[in-house]
């Protein structure tokens, strides 16, 4: 929607799931990468994943930064999700993350940045 990729994660992820997600995400983001863009992650139904997903997440975070992702709106009601996102972002701390407990405020924030229609 606009310059935002919307993701709704659910279930428990392993390394294979995270690699498939990474491939799909990169294909979608490639279309937006000529200018700043964002991602809206809905993690309300996500059950986390195994430790192997950290390295895949860090690779994707670095790739996203190099391809103009500037913002992430993360919808979650678990502090564990936030801790995981912060670990993934650790090497670069380059993409601005905002955390929300509901989707609507996340969408409004992205709209305020002119990245979500």
C-alpha cells in the first residue's frame, strides 16, 4: 500500500520459514527500493521462532537498509517480539522502528510519513 510492504506473520518460524520470507520480502521490496519505503509488520499471531532466524533477520535488515528502507511499524503486544527485533537491528540500528499494540495507529504513523495509502 503506497510505499509500504504489509506483513502478517503467524505461527512458529524455523530457519527455512525465515529464508522463504526473506526471499519473498526482497522481491516485493525491490519494486520500492528506488526511494524510501517502509514495512508494516503485524506480529500479533506470530509465535516467534528458533535461534537460527536471527542471522537471516540480520541479513535482511542490512539488505533492506541498503535498498532504502527507512521505517518499520511493528504491531505486537509482546515485549519478546521487541527484544528480537532489536537484536536483529543491532549491527546497523539504521531503520527507524516504532512499536504499536494495534494496527490502526501503526498505519496512521506511516501515513504521516507519506508512505502508506
